[in-house]
């Protein structure tokens, strides 16, 4: 393709194997590759059965997503390039049939391994099976591939969150992946659950620990593979493509914003002065695509050099805090600002949200702003012969809040020299096609659209309903003020009675 860019030429004639293609980032990756790299031959997607749905049903549902609307218009026949492969990263050998394995071995030239269990409270055994052993199985598959020219393992910027400073390099850990697998194989589920806190050590959850051990496995087990490690920070909605502010989950800060905007979440254990390290998913995927090209280039240069040195596996920290920092306080302020312009129609109360650096102060606010109101409302519901559910809802909210508070109250210093080098070395044409420069991102513009995206894609609340939502918002505001005035009056009256008793 004479008019193609350097990166597009790299993908010319490529057969790509993607794990985690049905996930949030995986969907955007598939869309971007098919829209911008027409020379791709096929994309092979590893898909497992889930919730009673076979792989064919799941792939049909996948491409029904609004995310793929632009792809359906620009490349109407894209489906013939999608090859579904039945498999599961939690099963030995990825659960591949012999025929599928032979097909992948003989055809694949690029691998994106993005599959992982991202549940922070996942059982240690399942997290190891998917995040560690699954990675080992993909690497083993890669070693058998005859035409492999690039392999990207998608990790996380928080795989080394036990450290204060995280560079683009590998780190050593107090326990090896092989040792941990050996321990788990000898224990039952109850015993594993009991020893999990000791094994986690300085890691806050099984997700970050197993992603760290997967990186260790990449370093020690990948041999001479053309492999690299891509570490994205907290991935949120798209910035501009293929759909502005598209998002399909309530993970991380999106869940907090949705909870606060709905009037349910009112207090959070969070230090507003530390960096949020948020990165838009489309920019993240652009950097991921370019990193695969970079790995192949580095490996190719190493192969032709005289006095050949051992291949150093490149690591890419894709974060925002180095070049364009955004604090949790600023993130919250911008969301509040634009949340008032585009309130959720489903909101049950006016937004009233506090962040507390102190764990104990947050607990105190939780009692008065969550627990007591939930008990009162549940009591009223019970008196109406209905099933109370607000307190149960808050238990789930508090579990979610406790899981993410670690990332809202700790700060890390990252380096991202490799990512900056990726950007600086791109041609102007590739910079336009694969934009991922965090330094030039306008946070205010992004978050304004982010709030709209949550309304449309998460709450199915069209922007045409915005004026009705604002009217409801104003009613909730006056109700909120009335409750505050009532409580303040009651407090003053109690203080007055106390004063009269003392006098």
C-alpha cells in the first residue's frame, strides 16, 4: 500500500491473535486495527463460553455494540476477517483444540495478550490460573509460532504498586510464580483463602500481585521471543474515536462518578492532592498498537547487529502523571462542574460528595451519610410491607469503595521514557492515525464528554432528556436544602435543650 504509513505497513498481511478481545480495551483494539489497518489479513479472537452463551452468540453480541457503528459504515465487510477461536485462559493449554492450535501456530504473526481477570477481590487460585498460568500458556504458544514478529503482554501500571517509584523495567518479587503455583496446587480453597493475606504482602489485592508475577514470567520464560510489556494506568472512556466518550463498565473512577452523580455515593476515602493517572482507552490502544511495531523493530535491529547483545524486553508505562498530571481533586471538580450541566435522569438525590484523606473521618461520614439514612429509609420501606434493600446496596458500594481507596490514597512516581520515545519517533501521518500524546490532552474537554458518555452508554439516558433531568435536579436540590435545614434546626434545638439543662 503505497499510501500507507510506516505503522500501517507493519500490519500489512498480518494475522493477529488477541486474547481479551471481548473486554473493554479489547473491543477498542479490534475496532482500531480493522478501521486503520486495512491490510490486516485476519484477527483471531480467543473467546470462551460465558453465562450459557456459546462463542458464536457472544461474537454476534460483541459487534452489536455502538462502538462498532463507525466500523460497520467504513468497512462493511469486516466480519470476514474475524476468526473466533474457542478457548479459555483459565484452562491448561488455553483450552484450544488441536486443530485451532495448529492453525494459530502456522499463521499468527502478532499477539496481543490482554486477557485477565480484573476483579480485585478474585480468589487467588483463579487469579493465578488466568493471569499467570494463562500468560505462560500464551507464551508457550508464541514459542511454537513460525512467523511471530511481535508479542505484546498487556499488564498494568500498578503491577508494582508495592513500590513508590516505578520505572520501565522489571522488578524482583519475594515469591516466584512457580513457587506460588506449587503452593496453590497442594492446598484446598479454604486453606488458600486463609494464607492469601500473607502471600499478598504489600500488594493490595490478587489482581495486582498476579499481574506482577505474570511480568516476572515474561522476563524468565519468554526466551528469545519478540515480546514487550505494556503497562496502562487507569483506563477510562474514549477521548474521540471511534465514538466520543464511549464506555461500557463501572470500573474504578467511573463507578465513583456514577455513584456520586446518582446521589448514592456521598463520601470517599481519597486524597484529593495525589495524581489520578487516568488514560483514555482509545489513546491507550493507539499506544498499544504502536508498541507492537516498536517491539518488532527493536528485535529486528538486534538480529542484524554484529556483536549481538541479549534482547532486552521493552516495557511501556502508559500513564498521564508524567506529562499531564490530574489530581483526584481536579478530576472531581471537573466532574461536578459538568455533572450539573448533564445530570443523570436516574439520580435519586442531589449530588453531595466529600473526599477524606483520613480513613477515620471517612468512616464517620459513612455512618451519617450512608448508614443512618439507609436504615431510616429501609425502615420506612419495611413499614410499607416491602423488602428493604438500601442498606444491602450500601454494603456493595462500601466493598467497591474499599477496594479502590488504595489507589486514591497512595501515589507513585512513574517514568515513561519508552512511551515518549514511541511518540517522538512516529511520522506525522502516524501521529494523526495513532494519537496517544498525553501531554496535549485537554482534561476539561475530555471530562465534559466523559459525563455525557456515561449518561448515554451506561445509563442509556439520551442527551435529548437533559432538560428534563435538569428540572428534576433542581427539585432534588431544594429537597436537599430542606433536609439540611431541618437537620441543622434539630441540632440547634438539641444544643439549646442541652444548654438549658446545664444552666
